[in-house]
C-alpha cells in the first residue's frame, strides 16, 4: 500500500485507502513500540489477551497522532513514516533509559532535553557516530517521503474538520481514560507492581506515558490544613549556633559500595573504598546506607531529600523534585543561616543543570560556585567532567578562606560530578583494576574497571579531606554519601552475574537495596568534644543495620551536631526515624528491620503530616525574609 503512494501520484483521492493506511500505520507503530520495549513477552501477551482494552488505549494515541499530522500536511506517506520514526525513537529512548536507570521514559524527561544532550556529548565516538547516522537517515527518509507523497489531498475544509475532531477526541479520551487513575491501577502488572518499569511493561509504554502526564499535577493531600503548619513553623528556633561545628557535606556522583562483593577482589590492586572504610571505622563516626529515590540517575532528588527533609517518593509525581522550588523555602541551609551559619554550595557542573542556579539560593545558600565561574573543564576535566581533585581543592580553599575571614560556622555542600556515566571507555584505555572469579566479557570487565577508577579518585580525595580535618583545630563534621547507584549500559546484568542482593522484582530487601547508597558522618576531635557527638549518637538510636531513608540524613546530621530545636520538622523526623528508619512508596522498614507495607495508625498519621508539610513548604509557606522583601 505504501508503494502505491509512489506509483499513483495522480490517482484520484480515496478516503478508503487513506483511512486504511492510517489505521495500518498506527497498528504497526503500536506493534513496534511493544516489540522494542516489552520484557517477558509471553506473560505480557497473556495479560493483553485477557485485558484487550490495554491494546486499545495504546493504539488510540498513535492513531490520533497520525491522523492529526495527515490533516495538517495532507501527505499520506510522509505522515505514516513520520509516525513510525517518532514512535521508534520513543520506544528506543525508553529501552535505553530502563537499561541504564531502571526507570521508564517519563513526560518529565522532555523537560530535561538540555541536560540529556550534555550527557550524550560524553558518549564514546562510535556511539555518537551511530546516533548521527541514524538521525541523518531518518531525516532523509522523511524529506524524500514528503516530496514523493500524493498530490491529491482532501479539501482544506475536510482537513480542518479532521483537526478539530482529533483535538476533541484527544481531550475526551484523556479526561475519560488516561486521567483515570483507578482504571490504570486496575490493570494487572507482571512481577513487582510497585516497580514502575513493570507497570509500563505490562500496560504499554504509550498508555502509561499519557497516564503519567495526568498525574504530574500536584494536588494538596487529603485533609491538608495550611493553618496547622502555619502554627508549627511559628515555633522559635532554640538551637545554639554560637558554638556549632562547621559542616562539610559531600554527595558523591554515583558513589556506591559495589566494590564490596564476594566475587570481586582488590588484592594486588587499590581498594576503591579504602579511605571511606577507614573513616567509617574511626571513633566518632556513624556509617550505613540511605535509601534514595532513584536508581542510576535522579541526582537532584537525593539532594532535595537530604537538604529539605522532605521525601521525593511521596511527591506523587514523576517530575524532579527541584521543579517545584520557585521561591525561598524552609530547608536545611536556610535554617542554619538563621542561627549564624554561612552557607556555601559547590557543584563543578553547569549552573543550569536541574536549575541549580535558582534552586540553591532558594534553599538558603548564600554563595554558590559552579562550573562557569569556578572551574575550567579544559584543564581540570577527566572523563568529560571536572575531576575530583579540582573539586576537593575548591572545598578546602573555601574552608580556608572562611576560617581566615569569619568566626561564624560554615555549612558547605558539594555535589561531585567526575564519575558520572556513561562508563564505556570513560577514562580511556585502562588496565584492569580488580580480579574476579566470575567470567566477564571484555566489555563488562572494562565497564567495572572504568567505574572503579572513578571511585578510587573520589576515595583518594576523601582521604585528603579527612587528613585536613584531623589536622585542623576547627570543629568539623564531615558528611559523605552517594546520590544513587551507577547506571551501566548493560542494565542489571552485573547485579545478576556477581550475585548482588539487588533485584527490582525480588524480595522486599532486594527491592530496597536497588536504591541504597553508603553514607558516613564523622566528627573530628574538636567537633566531637564541642557538641557531645558520642552521646548524640547514642541518643539517635539508629537501627542495627544503619539503613535510613535519604530524607532523614540532613535531620540526623543536625541531631548528631547537637542542634535540637533547629526546626520542628527535623525534630519530628528524628522521632519518626527511631520507629521507622525507612519510609517509602514500596516498603517501610521498622527499627527491628522488618519490611512492611502497612503502617501502624499513629505512624501513618505522622507520615500523612510529613506529606502535608511537604506540600506546605513547597506551595504555601512564605518565609519571613520573603515577606520583608515584598
């Protein structure tokens, strides 16, 4: 039928042929999307046979899209081929994202095109060449089809009517079908239903994507009462900032303990976590894992959790949490500045990435250092990003300058970037830096070698910072943690090959472990003595496995630093943590290490209060400083 479009350019217009071609085009597009993205095809196929309306909800957007393009252009072949190109790109993008981040394609990814292009530039040359060839080929095909499409087209009034009908149909379907949460949630899911990749896999990429568009809008939680939070936030700050320690907080890019594996050995090599483990073993150190919101990406969500005490997982949206910060908010930097701290942020990446140039000041950072003004990628870059050494140089120079010019304590927050993926030949040709009793391909061996190389650089600089703090008379508390596990191009294969207890479809423990990264909080002698660190650790009553949700980490730091009364929110978080150190939308973990899905009534009430508090801080609270500036 497509060949007829070439051969019968002057044939009379046929509605029958046109509609049939558009239907076939939409069916083919839907089939290609399922073919590219579907995992466990036999099991998914069974669910589709027993719930055929899922196919309909995936077909209709493809059909309406091709009809709309045809009504606009009047070119049948071009419209059909354009649909195939767009939906294949759509499906491949989803496939790549699932592989690297264990997260499906989301509507919010369309808002991160600039960030994505920046990451793509770091891909190996051969991958960039393949992308370029594919892009050029697609453009050539579309241009050719546009030129060769039929001259006979439906009259303009019919096309205008068609456009209006498509828009009305799309609006009606979205309201009745794609916005219906109960309908979507009522369909089955193959394997773990809480894992979003499985929802997309069973219910279809197209249906799931358009459903996600409808749940991006945040609504006030049920029973939300602004007046309640107005009263709570009026409580005066009672924490003492006069004798408070300096706090250096660092979030390491893709920092993990994947090197800790029974099948991996560093005998004869350099342990990429040698300094981190030595730090964890020191007196006045607390270490463990935080359960973050994302796998393989979503750095800003971990930042948000730690710096605000608010849980990304309970925002009920696919948007990055930083997208909702558009004014000064009641966050950790803001609270610390209220008791006399000077607050500084350091990120050797572009200021526009995740809109940090605006978000950081809104969080309460008085001074911000970014790639554009404080680093030189040409001389300080490695693997496509600013190296760990230059980042640590900046951390230490800021600390030195502060000590020489101010008597106030400093809160310094840094996000490193060197070990950002992708890891294919990231640091060039490297000699293997580990041994293993598992048979790995050359590519798999190199991926781990590249990753461990970056980890070793980070560990070396951590050792330099610890040495600095040990030799300083200034009271310093150091907080170091990872933002998420690394996303490798071979997806979760390493986790299976090397028997990591991490599986998005496994036991509750294995599901939670997919999102766990290490953390350590350590006080040098001056800080430990000044704030009673050891006593504070005992009072914090951390769980035996020291696993906590990421949104507890900032509040825990203030508790260990002796800052009770800094914020009613943090005091509440520290109380909640002692009963349920992990709260998430998948599983909760109580103080005894039990994984549960249902919370006791009083704890559920506390969680509801926290969710309401999050909405209040993001949308309703007006800080005193903001009031005075208006």
